[in-house]
C-alpha cells in the first residue's frame, strides 16, 4: 500500500494529532529538553533511538523498533507506509541522495506509550532526489519537523512526520509555480 492516498478520516485524525502536538510537547508529561536530567520515559527513549537509527540508516535498529504491522504517516506527502519494509524504505530515502546526514534532536516529550520529538535533519545532496529534482549539485539541505510515535509493548505501532516539504524542494533547486503564474524560488522565501 506504499504511496496510498489517505482517506478523509485519516486526514481528520492527522489534523487532530497535529493540533495536539504542541500541547503534548509543552505538557506536563515529561521532560526531554536540553538540560533535562531525569531518566527518559519509555516513549522518549524509543523516540531518541528512532532518531539515531534514522541518522545512521541503521536498518536493524529500525526493524527492532517497529512492530511488523506498524504504519508510518508522511503527512506532507499524504502517504502512509505500512509494515516494517516500507517504513525502513521511507526512513532511508535521505541516504539515497544525501551524504553527511545528521539528525539533531530538539525537545522530546512522552510517556510509556507515546512521544513527540522535534528534529532538524541536515545533509548534502550527492545525487538525484527524484525525476523532478535530478540535479546533484551538492546543495546543503536543512529541514525541521516533528515526529509523533505511538507504542504498544515497547515497540512503535504508529508514527507520523510533520514538516514543510516545500522548503526542502526549494533548497534542492525546485521552483513553485503559483496559480497567478508567478514563480517562487529559494531566494524569494523570507
């Protein structure tokens, strides 16, 4: 079901999750920010492990973190990845076109069965990203976002990413054509 478009209900649930993410991040459900000295909750520890495995393209750890029937929602593309194989493929995409991949983790909040993690991914483009972005000019790419995870039995059963894919495309040399015919390129973005 890779590449499957999400149903209206899934989009509503996703929108609610997105609306709740700031409250969860700022809530009293745990620490996780810089300088936090307490032990991370189960959810927070799994979120840190996920971010590290993503950075290293550590497929063995990714497989261990997710339940076989897990789903991963890529909300910017409205795509849901089902099962560990599709999820590992999704999380490995940046390593197919980028080198020097780094995932810097910001605040992480969670409990025993969920977590929210803020992140900043950086990489240098070393190959084509897609047929539409086939330039391989070595551009440095930065993208920040939030990942929400749900756990059952200590393993991820559902995860969702929220970030601005348009900013990524602009950094890679893409252009956005607006309905009025105007074009937005990276230099045009404040």
